[in-house]
C-alpha cells in the first residue's frame, strides 16, 4: 500500500505546506483514492504520478474548507481531461450540497457521472477495487469522520509440497487452484483449492482520520490496523492556551492514544502553520519531541509530497524517491 501527502497544513496553507489532501493506492493498482481535497490539491497532484483520470473515489472527512474547497477545481479539470468513468464522492451530506451548489451556480458541465454517498458512523463500501472502506465518527465542530481502508485481496501461495505428495503435476491446474477453483484430476479425484492453499497473511488496514479532539474514538477501528494517520494540530501547551473551542488534538494526545492502542505505525499531519521547521517560535521539533515522549512505535511527521509504503508485513517506510 502506498500513501502520498498532498497537503499537511491546517486551516491555511504555508510556503511549505498545502491544506489537507492524501492519495492512497494499492501497489500495482491502476486506481487510486483521495482523502480530503483542500484548495490547491490539484496543483499538488500535478507533481505526482497520480492522474484525475484514474482517480476512483474521493473521501471527504468533513465540510471545512481546508478539506474540501479544492473539489470543484479538481472535478472541472478531470472533465477537461476527458474523463469518462464515474467518480464517487463520499462524505457528510453537506459535501454533496456544496458540490452541487458550485456545479449549478457556475454552469459546470462534466462528461462523467459524479456519484455521492452520504457518510455516517458505520458506513461501509465494499464494491470499490482494492479496498473495503468503513467510516467512524469523530469529535469536531461539524460532523467529521475517519476512513479505514482494508485491503480486499490477499494472494495465497500454493502448498507445492502437498501437491507433489498427492501426485498433482505442475501445470495449468495449479493456477486454477491458486485462483480458488477446484479441478478434476485424470484419476477422477477432485482437488479442492482450499486444501492446497497456504494460510494468507493478515490484511493490511490504514485509518485516515479527519479533524478530531478525541483520538480514543478510534479504539475499536485501531484493534486490527497497522497505521493511523491523524491530526496533531498543536502541541499540548498551545492547545491548553487556545482552549477546547477548535476541537483539535495535540501531538501528545494522538501519540498517547496510538501507544495505548498498540498501533505499530503513526503518521502525524494537519499541523498549525505556527509550527515552522526552524526559527525562534514554535517549531516542528516541538511537535516531534512531544509525540516521541508518548509513543514508542514507528513515528513520522508528514510533509507535502512525501511518499510512504506499508509493506506486506505491516512495516511503514518513507520512500526517498520523491
């Protein structure tokens, strides 16, 4: 599984960071998925290997502008590129109202169908390629959700030693067995696929959360996940000064939850623009130090255009070819 960050700032963009957007793809798949689409997302896409033509679905965590103002431009550009395949947009009901309002008020004509799905707690979709997606409700000023992506297909290897012991010669039949098909043998026996497939590995699961002041709401989803992508808008001291009104999480709160939940990999994102890479004011080093004090797993602080890979064993690595 591959992830690439298209925006990692909260509220407003900075010189180094665009507002929220994340591309996700199963390795080798022709399709990809977008979580959130802040203003300028399509400009970030131009600097990647992703295309609006192969985008299969957009998942919007909540209606705030830094997560959805890029939708109209991306939809229009996809049309100008002669996209014809339908596109799913899933999010709170307000997302459909927003997009339809822009389409109607600007006279936007698209050469492809846009399909909307109203997301609520427990919403799932299993008909898309590559992943089963489930939504979990979060705590924010407007309805906000996390989307859990669980891979659908696990290639199981054949038990070749058992096949040879049972006198089943190598040939096209082995391919049928691996595809889950039973085969008739020349001696009138039936070889059942389930008897010759080795146990499959654990399905990988990635949780991408929207804005949220209560990470523990993801405790159930986190039980079988290998990676959580979650906001860390502030450090704890700044959050205490600002107060609960914005309903965001601190790096400490997110990291402490990930540690308690036993999540092996954590990516923090959605940083307040006040945190710079260097300088006399609050810095990204403060975010990192606070998170590392609470979390002992594999921790990353996302930057725009960074690419990550979650391997078949559930180990997350930062790719260096960006």
